[in-house]
């Protein structure tokens, strides 16, 4: 069979960069295949995708050498329009690609550009919409849709073209866990119905492997370092080596000393079959673990009492929220999109004023205090660092919040330097911010909040879109701040973050606080997982499979063990 | 990124949306009663400098008409003046290579000059003359209005627009200078 | 937070049933005629037409309360300003002076000034129902196709659609950015000095402008990936089919526009002058 996509000695270098981003790629993808391309940030995986859909070379400037053919045409000599009728691309950012004023218009966008006549267009649009189950939302504006729904609209928008190849660039990055799972299921359904070739670019392997994948391409530093079946890759240690998180159940089985070469169906938690001997190994590993006692502080730092919230003339967003947060806690707020997580944080910080109820900080009622007054005690770090940064130099950005506070230049400099040291940015202090990576920018924004000396720091999705290495960098840093006494609250969709780094989780669904317990207890509670659109951890499945009667404790043991392993390595 | 025609379509749309949001929802008291500091012209100038005269002109015009429409009545002469303002700043901006990350003394002088000419033409000539011809308004009144509007817009577009352009120029990686760390 | 950009009020009415193109033609021809004419008879006829159109649209006054309040305030303010600035403008314009009563100092109330200010206010009043009629009865999704139908290039028309699409997103960005900057003491209120306020606004606007600029690259990539700009033309999903009613209304608009202009320019200028001859 002829490959539908074929890279031959292919290299690409962006004009603004010194070195090529893709180096000597040789890769064939065959019709009907489902391929996962993974790699750490900067490995070149998204660039590879952009070569296939034609954004390279038609939208990004750079030098190509070697050859790439897609469906029989060489991309260099083609056009983005010719390629777009063959390759349908669903990009990462759901708002950037939803260009229509309503669902129907956005799905019809490609047809409009192709001058399809109105009757035919309406028919084809409806057909595509029903393939992704969005047909009863045709007149909705993007502002009325969730992230998952917007993504489905994007899928429908490329399906109108009868494309032969579907390309997904980090489809899971902006979704809550349950929605991510249904996205993966939907991709599988579309592939089965239409027979298209599917390419998924993603570093969250375990979530993608929920459905069968034929092949995984692992990239590092612009090269393909592995091209094999999922089973073979999971049995190896390559993922870890190249900074990608292994599926948790795989890591656990490796810890337990199970020989993965003899285990069937290891590419998904749904298909794995453990022998009695292997189950015994897992149980033995569990029996060997010892548990640490956690010290208990009993002084409450932040109390939220009977908080109700609604925007003018719209539905109520928060219903009677009550919670108490202790000094020095590290806490996750989880739940589906729009469940009220971010709103609660905004209420706590005083950004939203129009609420009923009380906010008490350190035994003092701050309900009527201004944003500025609360900011001295409670800092808020936005998800996108670019929305916070307004200075071009690191020092100035961090010092910004101290201006007009009556501190002298000398005192300001001292405090900024102290914070920069804590954040590992001291040696960069005179750098322009534009020279920093995303993760470093995130640190700058955290530093700019930290410098004001708050006791509580609230972070919205601190690790969204980050690969494993950057995730670990950011989280270890937050962990350190926490150990130095800061109370940290994080809004997150990352179930592993919740398990690994927090003592306690507040679970939200539809504006109500549904649960308040440890991350492991949350993820071992199938009903709660379902209610709040979370996703079970595969460790829970392993515990069930092996007959361990306290899955919560099993998960806790795994997390503790993993932390120890990691500190040995570093 | 290549600076292609689709990008200009999008820049026009986003520029107009930004103009609308700043004109409609963002008013900062200036200290003079009933007069607010307005930012839409600063934003329009930034778009004109980055994307050129056509985007500067159309984004302002569309933004202005949509803003007027949301209040219930379009002031065509002033919308037209807004369009001319963006056009002129955009034409001057051919001398400012902001995309290469340059925004220092010479560029700033050009930018200030561009705003001076654009404001004089737009608010000193087009808007008032239009009002005299079409609305038969008193020449003294419309020239006074034009002078106040022009002086204010000049100040805000130069100071705020200048700071924005300076900030933007600092975010641009100089060609060939990025290296993997 | 849901934000409505323009106040579209979906209903079943004759006006709603017309295509966006027709309504755009009504809007443009009436507002241009209203702008070009200073002839009281033409303006009164336009007022009659726009009020008629307004009642046909079944839009209730209560649904546009905020806008109408704004209009009344504006007209009153403008009338006072006009009078204070030059109470003798009317007499000068019409070439006669009929004193009604003396107010104070240089301020006399003359019939000509009253008539002049009546005409100016009339022009504003007419503009209002015309604009409201267009905004309230036309689905914003039809704007772009309507513009394209009257000859605006489709790329420009699509810019209008994109502006409407991204206004709510940019508004949300703005409120989030200003909240987080306020937490760091970047305030725009009265308690900081004028130049400090200017500098602070740049600190809020820079992240907003940079976020907006970064949207541009993403959006244009995604539009190119779906063939925007491939052909010399494009079709529009939301475009309504033109009916007989549409053609009749368009023909009527053209007649009103042409006749209105002819009447207006009868006397050599666009003024209707009841005070002379």
C-alpha cells in the first residue's frame, strides 16, 4: 500500500531560529492508520503537524529541505487550499478557530469559502453537525458553549470537506478530564465511520490510549526517536527518558516488578490482563509500603461562609458555598468547566463583588474590603501569564505591585531580589521578559504576586498545556513555596496534579461544593467522578483488579513512592 | 508569521473589536468634568503602525460605526474622520519597522509626527467641515469640538499608543537571534 | 458573563422578515438622506417613515429604554450647547430675524434660532429609529452577507463579522486583566493623578493589546486551514433569499432617496427656508 503521508529526509528551520526545528525526518503514514505523535515541548511535534496541513511553508516563514508528500502531492509545490481539502486540522485553542458567530456558520465556513450554494450547504452542515452530536445547538453563539462543545464544532467544521486525513493538535489541552475522554471516544467513532487517517499530537499519552492507537511516534529535539506499536513503547523506558509521563498503571506495574513483556493488552487500562502471579506482585508491593503521618495544623486562615453568587440577570453560579482552609494547606479545586471554580476564586480575591455570604481571612471579616486590600493577603495568578505581564523587564514586572506602597527604592529592590532568588530568576533579573519560556514567564507572574507578601496564593490552571518536565518544574516550585509556609490553592483539570501535590480537594459541580476530601479519595469514588466530570485514575482500576480493598490508600502509597523515586533520580 | 492578506482581514476584525470594547466599556475620568480618557484611538494607532494603513483605516471605521450603532445613531462624519486618522498613521508607519522590534528615537519622532498630521486632518478638517456641510452646525462650535477632541486624542494616542508600541517592540524576537536554551 | 454586542431582538414581523440586505439599504439610504438634507419637509417625511417602520417591527419602546434615554439626554445637551455657543446662528442662516423675547445679555430667543435647532434635533431624532430599526431587527449574522451583497468586498465584510464575534472575548479579557492589575495596585480611579492614570492605563492595555495580537495569528491560521481567501467570491450560510417584498421595499427606498434629494436641492442649497418669500 502507498503511504498517504510520506516524509523523506525532511528538515525545516524557522527564519527566526538558529537551528532547524525538524531534522532529517523519515516517516510514512498509511491510509486508515491512527497515529499518535508525542514529545516534550519544543520537540517539534506541532511543527511536524503544521508541515502536514500546509501552514508550513504557506503561513510560517522558513527553509525546507527534503520532501514531503501528502495524498500524492508534494506540499512545497501545492497550496494551503489544496492541502486543506485533504487534511482537516483541529487546533488546540477552541476560541481561535471558532470564527463564526454561531455554530452553524462556523461549521459551514469552509463551504462558504468554496462558494457552495445555499441549499447544499445547509444539508452538508447539518450532516457534519450530527456526526459530532452538536446538531441541536446550531444557533448558539460560541460564548454559550463549553470548551468540549466548541471542539466538536471545530471537528464538524473540518468534516464538511470529506477530508482524508484528520489532524488533532493537542486536543486535550483545554478540556476537563471527562470531556477529554469523550473527545477521544468521538475521534475513534469518526475514524470508524469515515475511514479517515487520524493523527493526534498530544503528550498526555494515557488519555489518548483510552482508545486504540496503531502507532506512536516519539519525537525529541526535532528527530523521531521511536516509531513503534504502543505496547512496545510502553514496555520500554523511552517515554520517561524523553520527558513524557507514562500511563500511571504502567509505572505502577514497573514499580511492582511486573515483567510487562508477558502482560497482554497493556496499551490501555481497558484491555490489560494481569496474571495471578502479576497480581500477587502488585499486592506484595503494596504490603511493603510504609506510610508517613501528616502533621495537623488546626488554625483556619480562610473561611468562606454561605456564599451565593450570580451575574446580573443570569443563572446563579454559586450556591451556598461553605469551606475552611487551614494555614499551610495545598489545595486543589476541581470540577467541570463552568461549575463555579474560577468564580469562587474571584469572589475570594474580591474581583467579583456582587455576592451574598462572608469571606473571613485570619479571623477577620474581609467581605467589604477592596481588591487591593485583599491582595496583600491573597494573591491571584492568572492562567495565561501574557495577561498579567505589562513590563518588558523582569525586575520592573516583579516590582510593579510595590510601587505606590510607600516603600523606598532600596527596600523595593531588596524585596524583589529576595523573591527572584526564591523563584530561581535572580540570575535573569536584568533580562527582557520576551526572552523567557512560557514556564519562566509563569514564574515571573508568581514572583510578582509573591513579592506583595500574601499568605495565600490562588493559581488558575498553573500547569495547563505544559509537558511533564515543565509541569514538574512548576509544581515542585509551588511545593517548595508551600513548605515555606504559603497556603496554595489551585484550580485545575489535571487529576495527577491533584493526586500528587495536594492534601485536599474541593470538588465542584453545577455551582455546588459536592465534596471536600483527599485527591485519592475523590478519584476512587466513581459516583463523584461522574458527577463532577472528572476521570478515574487507572491506579484505582489496578487496585480493583488485584483485589486490594483500600484503593485510596493504594493510590496514596503509589504517589508517596513515586515522589521518593523522583528525588533519588534528581 | 507571514504578513498575508488573511492576516489583515483578521487584524481588521480584531482591531475593530478592540476599538469597540475600549470605546464602549472603558472610560477613565480625566479630571475634567464629563470628559473621559479614551483609549480606542491609541489602540487604532497601534494596529495602524503594525498592520498598515488599510487595517488602520478599516478597523477604526468599523469599530466606530459599531460603537455608534450600539448607542443608536451613526455619526458618519466622525466615523469617516476616524478612518482617515488610521489611514494617515498607517501611511507614516511605513517608515517604522515595528515588526523588526525597532521603536526608538527616530521611530518615536515619526510616530508623534504621524499623530500630529493625522489628528489635524481628521479632527481639525474632516470632522468639522463634514459637520458644517451636513449638519449645518456653527463653524465655531464644531471647530472648538474638533480642537478638543483632536488635542485629547493626540495626547492619548501619543502617550498611551507610544507606550503600547514600545512594549510591543520589546516582545519581538530579533530575526535569527533565538537559540534553544 | 454573557454580553450582547448589539441589541438584536428576534420577533415575527414584516420588518424582521425582510432580508438583511434590504434593511441595510433602508438604513443607508435613509441615514444618508437625513444627513444630506436640511429640508424640514423631507425630514418630517423621513420621521414619519421611520416611525412607521418602527411600529411595523413590533419592537416595544421598553425594549430600547436605555438607548432612548441616552438619545434624549444627548439631544437636550446638544441643543443647550448650540444655543449657548451662538444664539444668532439661526437668523444668520435664514437671513431674517424675528425676535420672540429677550433672555439675558447677548441671548435673544428668535423664531429662526428655534427653527434651526428644531431641524438639527429632528435630524438626530430621525437617525435614532432608523439605526434602532436596523440593529434590533437584523440578525448580526446577516451583517456580513448584507454588506457583501451591496458591493463591499467579502474580506472587508468578513472583518465586520469577526469584530462582532470577538467583542465579547476581548471584553472578558479586559475585565480579567484589569482585575488582576488592580490587585497589584494599578488603579484608574480618581485617587491617582492624571499622568499616573495614563501610565496605569497603558499597564492594563498592553497585556490586552498583546493578547489580542496573539489571537490574530491563531485565527488567521485557522481561517486559512479552512480555505478562507481561496476564491474571488464566497457564499454566506445566513444569507436570506430575496423576496418580492424585498425588491419592492428597495425600489421604494431608491424613489424616496432620489425624490428627497431633488426636493432638498430645489432652492440651490439643502435648506428649507420658510422665512424668505
